[in-house]
């Protein structure tokens, strides 16, 4: 191919089509379980996290409620993914060998938010001190304070069960406007082409470049809407215990928080090693009777109680 502005424009436009093809192929889950927040600066602070209220009968003046003050900040990060295309390959009409890597670049862009989110989720149970919640505790913790601890003493609640020995699985309630996780987007992922013969890399290394970059980060929202457990998921009792624990969470005002009480938006999130047992739990019409003989089939009360998400980034 002759190296001309028109030919280079046509070639890289074709690469855009290949990129989009790769972008459309993989599934993506972050928008289902995380609040997507547009950030307008280097970092964004969420002062409202953890604040809960309660109604009271209006007698006399309004009662302004004392709320626990929290500050939670997510700092945006820069990400890029770039490939180089040798000028000689374009001149020799062998540029087709780059199509698979351009398509993979599209795939990588689509799943990058998932990679960030589920890697954070994995980190939250493996190294809890690295993922701190708005209340100063690890996001998955046995000692989340509930109530105004400095005034009334409050209580402690746990959104994790560590009594098992297996891989962690997660029960997520994403039915509300505020979700257990935050995907903070400062700048959309966008393709940048370096496809003119006067580019520095072409001059020094004979390399045209095609890359994607964006600014974003993930963080945690309401711990009351997520539960982690490493107990045996093949035993439905453990899944039921996680649901019961979440349903028991209270607001700072002492009222039921209402986790898992909305319509839809409940997810069971597992690594690939738990996919089979998770599908059996959520899809099978019958299950082995808990506490009884394994040969006794009983109705599976947890069928369709959550949607399944399997993420390789939890492996």
C-alpha cells in the first residue's frame, strides 16, 4: 500500500470497525451491580454515604436528625492500552495481521471496568485493609458500626462470613439507586490514532500507533447491600444464612434497612470454580434436603432468587 494520507485514513477507519467488533463481543456486568457516577475533577467525594433517616410524627417544629458524618473519596486513575503497527507491514500489504490484536483491544476496552470492579471485590476479602468503607472499616467486615456510636453506643453488624474454607462468593443487592459499588468515570474510553507520517514514532521507529485511554476508578458504596462468604455454596443453608443476615441489617435510626426486599436486582457473584453449584442452586427445581438424607429431594426454595454473575477476575 502506498503510504499516503488518504490510504492511512482508510486503513485506520477499517481498524475502527475491527475494534468495534471486538468491543461488542464480551459480556459486561459492572453497570448491573455498581452505581456509575460521572466525575468532574481529579477526585470525587461522597459525603452522603452511610447517612440514613427515619420518619416521625410531626408535632411542633421539625426535628432535624443528627447524622453520622462520613467522608469517602475516590481518586481517578489513568488507563491506556496501545499497539504499534510497523510501517513496513503497511507498505507490504501485510497489515491484516494486526486485525486480531485490534479486535482484542476492543474486547479489553469493554471488559476493563469489570476487571477493575471484580479485582477490587476479590481484594476486599483477600486483603481487607486495602478496601476501606465510608465508616472506616474494611468493606467486608464483622464490625460495621450501626447507629451513632459516639452517642448511643450503637451496635455492630457483619457482612462477611469467614467460617468456611472454600472460595468466596458474594450476594449483591443492586436494586437501589445507591449500590454497593461505585464505578467512577472521569473520561470515556476513547481511541486515539497516531497515523500520520510526521508522527515522532514513525520518524524514529517506523511505528504507527493505535490506542485506547480513559480515566476512571472503582470504589465501594453501601456495605449493607453486599455480603461475602467462603462457606460451602453447595449447601443451600449457607446461602439462606447470607440472605437472612442481609435482611437483618438496620439503619442508624434502628429501622430495617430493607436489603433484598426490592424487585429484582439481586445477584449471586461467583468465581468460575463455583459456577456449577451456583447454577444448580439458582436454577434447579429440586435440591437435596438440608439436614436430611442426601437422597431426599425437596423443592428448591432459592430457585430464581438471584441472577448469576460468573467472573474470571475473582479466580
